[in-house]
C-alpha cells in the first residue's frame, strides 16, 4: 500500500518575519487553489504568487499536500473562532434562543470564506491528515452543544445526550453547509436559519 504524502510542515515560524512569510504563502495557496484547482496547484505556482523563492517555501512546506493541509488547518481555526465566538454566551439562554444562536453561528462559520470552503470541499482529496482536519470543526461544535444539553437536560426532551449531540451537530452542520454553498437562488439565508431553528427546537423541547 503506497504511503500517504507528508502533510506536516518542515518547521514552524518562530519570528514575526517568518510568520509573515508563512501567511503570504498560505494566502497564495488559497488564491492558486481557487483559480486553478487542486490538480493544477503546484509549489512553484504558489511561490510565484506569494513573491517568495521556491527555496523559502520549501523551508516550511515539503510539498503541495503540506500546503493544503496547513490551509485547511487555518480555515478550520477561523471557522471555529466564528462559531465559538457566537456560542460564548449561550449557556443561560432558553432552548429557542440557544438553537437560533447555534444555527446562525454555524452559518456564519461556513460563510467566513465561503468560496475557499467550497473549493476545499470540492477539490481536495480526503486522505490522511487532509481528511481529518475538517472534522475538527464538528468535534469542537459537539463539545459546545454537549455542554449546553448537559446544563439544560431537565428542561429538554432528550434521553441520550451523546446521541442528541451527534444528531444535532451533523444535521445542522449539513444544512448550514448546503445553505451557504448551494441554497436555491431567491431564498434568503434568514429563511433557512429560521426553518432550521424551528427544526432544532421541535427536536429538543417537550410538548406543551
């Protein structure tokens, strides 16, 4: 069985100048990926786009797979910053308000760089580390949702917190992903947020 390509960087930047170089390389990677797609992306194209020598690029990234892995890692972190920022004050909210915040936060996380998210989702092979990085978003989202369910279990219509967490995170993530990237033209995003919130509330709350 052939080994997977290395996706870890050669070294991490330790100074402001080297951090700036890595940021420029990753920004260039995103631009080339959007323009040319994964198959036509190369380290030479990225170095040229970033305005650095190929030797400088290779100081940090051994191949294009490592570039993409770092880009996915960066994108995932940005998504989680948006999502967790939105969820920061949800603990004391009633179920309807909390559900609305969760749905909106996931929509905003996917929309943080929707074009890059689409290209990564459509173009990048999900093998090795590349396949696991995007799952980090679901892991962190699950932790936030689980914490809310545990704090409000007596008020909610849930029998199994782990099962409810899994269902909520995967259902809402799939809907928000499609809402941001492929929703029908002419339907405002707020409509999807409201409808998805209603779905979550119906699942969570006890009949009145």
